[in-house]
C-alpha cells in the first residue's frame, strides 16, 4: 500500500526542480546564485561526521537471523473482517478480527520475525510473541543456510524467547550495557520488516526506562528508529557495535511505524536467557505492594519537597512488604541505596532480585525518612515447560503448566496434577485445551513440572497423557516427533 501526501516543502522542491534549479532549506537556489531571506537571521551550525553505520551493519549483520514460524490457532468465537478494497485503510479496531471461522475450528498461520545469535553454538534471542504458539520454527542466516529451531523457553512477561539451532562456529553479536545509553544517542536496528531480510534502520534514543501498559517488568528503551512488523526480535545496536536491546514493540495507529519504538534492554533479556538455559523457567522477586506516582499536590500533602518516589497504595496480607513493616501511605524513596524517581522504576528492579535476598528500603513516613529491610519473595506464575541444555526436548509438548492449588484439587477431586494454562504445537493438535488437568504421562502420575520433565527424558515419538476435563478422564495420544 502506498500513500502520497504533498506538503508545502515538497511542493517547493518540485517547483524548483521543474525550472531547472535546486532547493535548500532557508534559501532559494537557481544555478549557482542564491539569496538568503532578508527576515531570517543566520544560525550558527557545526557539522560533524555521522556515525559509521556501514561498518556496524557489516560486522553485526551476519549474526542477525530471519525467523519464519508456522502454527495452528483454534478459533474460540466467530469473527469477521470485512473485505478491504485496495488502498483503503481500516481503523485499528477492525484489524483485531480474523476471517470468519466457526467456533472450535483451526486455521494455519504463518509469520516472520527477527533474532540474533548470542552464542556460536546456536543460541538465539528473539521475542516471545514471535514464536509463541508456533509448531515449527525455521531460522535463516544471511548466507541462506536454514535450520529448524528448538524453542528452549519462552517468558511472556518480558517478551523474551530463547531458541537453539544445531550449528557451530556461527557469527555472534557482542552485548553492551544499556545503562551507558543516553537520550539523544545514535542507535541502529537490523531486522526483517515485512520480510525484507537484514534491513538496517537508524535513529536516536528518545527516552529510557519507559513503562508501558501491562508491561511492568521491563524498563523499555524508547527510540525513533523505524521498526515495523517483522523487526520484532531483532537487535538494537549502539555506536560501539554492541547490542543494547531487543526491538519489541511500536506505538502505532496504523499498524506501521510512527516514530515510537520500544526495545527490551539487553541486560534484562540476558538474565532471562541465563535462567531459561539453566533452569527451564524464570523466577522473579516480589514485595507485594500496590504503588502509584506522586504529583506535586500529593507530595505537598505528605510533606515532601519534590514528587519523586513510589507512593504505596496497598500492602498485600502476609506479603514480604507487610512483614517488613510497610504501610499504605508510605513513599518509597530508595531501593538498596538507589533513588526511585517514579513508581514505574520499582517493579522491574524488584522482579530482577533473587527470591530470599534482602533489600533495603528508604521510606518517607510521617514527615521523616525511615529505613526498612524486606526479604524478597517469589512471584507466583505459570511454569512454561521448556528445555535445558543437554536435556530431553520437553518443549515438544507445547504446554504451559502449573501445579494445582489446594482449592483446585478439592474441586476437581484429584490428589495431584498439572493445570494446563497455554497450549501450542503437538498438544494443541492432539486436542488438549487450557483448563485441562494433566494427571499422568504414559501411565505414571505427575504432580509437579519437575516430575514431568523426568518422565519426558528418553521418551519416543509418542506419549499418552491422562487428562481430566470437567468430570471426565481421557487418555490423549500426543505425537512429539
């Protein structure tokens, strides 16, 4: 789709060119002579060399990959998108709906994204949303080699996924320090927008530690680099030729680039990678508080000179915050000696802490500073069945699971089992659904994810899962191939 909009500057350029001259901002040019507008004072400027984008692109480009995915989506309800005449744009609302499908039917979907190699033995970082629900993942290198990829693990809250391909001596990217990046710095992105592989775009850092709705665990780097569908999962690179982020999201009314792009800091992504490779899951810290920003009026009402900090609105019962003595109305000013200027800074910092570790808080209460110590808790969430290096390929099941709670065990009438949270790949094709309870694999009971991992070790191409759905129990054959 192409749209053309004429602006005054573009019209002036066209007129100047039409009469055989040229056009420069601030002056009209015909031949070699020009006259400066009399009402415009001269502006002092300094001209410096642009960054060496070419060298960076040549050096890092071979380590950036194209990722092609195929998957199956089960339709829960009927939905429709109208047929669109060529050249007509639809509002975003209509783009959320897919083609008309009967409830419960399946349709094959294909997609593309980007990624980059961080280890010469084939470890690749990309976005979780690029490979989520994919049944097959194919990685294509710049030299046209293609490899089937194994999804090592997916972490939805951070939108980070780790892939593995069977290859050696691959080119890799160096990782940099996102904290060294400043607003206004040049940055470069490499990816596959709309399938155009290894496209290079550049821009500047617009903001740091940006919080987005429903994305509380990632302090995004905001840029004005041109990012479009297909760029997801590709690297954001500084002028030292180091990757400082994973391009993840754009803000757009049309679905395309509009000057607002967001990248996951590479230190966050690297931490997720390390946990998925080592443990097959991601663990996050938790305090158990609700917080909000302060404005000047709130700051004055609490006796603060400035509106920095995180105002505590709620303290969860029996949470680490309650045990530490935090109260509603406290203002958290520092965490482990680092100032908290906005409430959005606190969740990612706490999430990055190891459960069981101790953190120091500086809190404003009743007109004075007090110091508290909090033992960081563990954030509860789904465990995505994934593979660790050197273990059986557990990701072939395509299940996100967690143990049943006491209340769920009582209601379902089972002693132990794993609740299905998300389904993809082989499990989806076999008919397993979210809400099912996995009771056994090949006749052996499973009560936790670790026991399932052990049972999967050494299995063949087919497994039989005993599943409880409502009041019925059925064996479901799953071909994991």
